[in-house]
C-alpha cells in the first residue's frame, strides 16, 4: 500500500485544517521545507493540495508546487481548484505525476472523460469528498446532491481508475480512518482507493492494508508524530 504524504498549501504556508474548516488552521511552516523534510525521511509520493485554489478555483501556489517537483524529484499528486484542461496540463508540465479532479467530477464529467483520453488514466485521479452521505465540492464549502458511491461508479464508466476518498467528518481529527466506507468505495466502484481523513495510528494503516486498499494519505498524524514514514 502506497503512503501519500499530505502537504496542504494555504496562503503560501503548509497547513492542516480541521474537517476542512478554513477558520481552523494549524500552520506547519514553509511547504518546500516540509516537502524536503518528508522526502529526506523516505517519502515516495506527496499529496499536495492547493487550498486557495480549492476554494476559489484560481490557485496561486503553482510556483511552490513546481519548485517541489523540480528540486526534490519525488512523485507528486496534486489537486485544488483544477477545473479546466489547461489547468491540468499546466500542473503536469510543472512536473507532477497525477492531477486530482474534484468539483468537476460532479459538475463536468465530460471534462474528466476528455482528461482521461488526452493524458491517460494513470495521470488523472477523482477526488471524492464525503460529508453526511453526500459529495462536498468547491473546497468543501458546498454540498452536491450525489452520493459518493454513485459518483465513483459514474467516474469509473468514463475511464477513471483512481480516487482519493475523504471522510470530511474525520479529516484532521485523529479519530481513526473510515475503513468501512473505504472498503465500500473500493468494492462497489472498482476504483483503486486512496483513503483519506482521520488516520491516527499504524493500526489504521494496517486495517486498510488488510482489506487491499491501494493507498492512504498521512496528514496530521504524521505532522504530530503519531505515525512515521
């Protein structure tokens, strides 16, 4: 199972939010320095989210993303406000390996299909963020009318093969990952699931690995020393 190390960027800083709340921010310093730290400790894949872009659709952290990609050489998947083909291409050209599409998976599935056709299924990831049984969009500040499984199934049909599945209610809370929901997403959609939200110890990682989950995102638990790379 692949361990993806999370770096969320807001206002040029590496941060963690509680349940996606932009008013509940913990600052962890310079994103590049954090990335270098995790790579030096053995990180093989970073999960970098532009929180400014997720909320507004016009992220301003591309220079930082480019610097991390070019100077560390680590594999990167990135998301946050990526809603056009040009934005996808821009990030791939910056040196990242995979681009995560979130809100457009609900609002513009044709764009997702076009991205798969142009860039390939290995380079496009569907971000499915669940809150109270529905998919949240636009930096988690809006809620759609579609449930996560239905969205996952529709994304599989247009060619998507990877999803970052986040239980928002657990994100940043250190309350334990939602193993049951992650397994359901995997079994009912056929997608390779990268579980996110709530990891608090190695027991969570072991539980996900045991049921064959493809990957897990390590965020606050890593930053707070609850788990190690």
